[in-house]
């Protein structure tokens, strides 16, 4: 388990930080239509993983808005907005905010191992 700090307080993460140069760990997340999205679905594109707890928090919402703006002008780049929000909540947020250039993905499933794989 990796250790880091939050506002100066030491915390232990769910896994280890992904190391530069290592292949990205496989994952399966849920899209808004409840179908699966896997790492393989992004093959041939540059993937940017924006990982955060919930779109319904100020900092997380701001990051999704910013990545949406940046992704609009980047060919062959896919931004994945990954959170624990239910797919329906992600869809509501993206519709309300006009988010069209990122792919919202949910890690809401009880048996998910995404956090462990990505630290």
C-alpha cells in the first residue's frame, strides 16, 4: 500500500502508485448506457485518465469541465472521467454542464478493483 499525505495528514492508499513506463493495468468500467468500457476500447488513442471521487464536488466538477475544454482540440485523445458516481448521475452532470468531449465512466460496482490496480 502506498502512503501519501492529505492536508499534511498521512494516509494509506488502496494500492501502489502506477509507475512511469509500466503498462496501464487492465480495467472494466461502466458507461452511461451500462455497457462496459475496457482499456482495450481506447487502443490506438492517447488516453487521459481523470480519476476523482464524485462529479458532484467542486474540485472534481471543475476538473471535468477543464478536461472537456482541453479535449475538444486534441485529435486522437480520449479523456476518461472516472468516478464512483452512478452512470445516471454522471449523465445528469454531463448533460447539465454541456460536457461532450470526455467519456464519463463509473467504478460504482461493489466488486470493482480499479482503485486497487491504479493505487
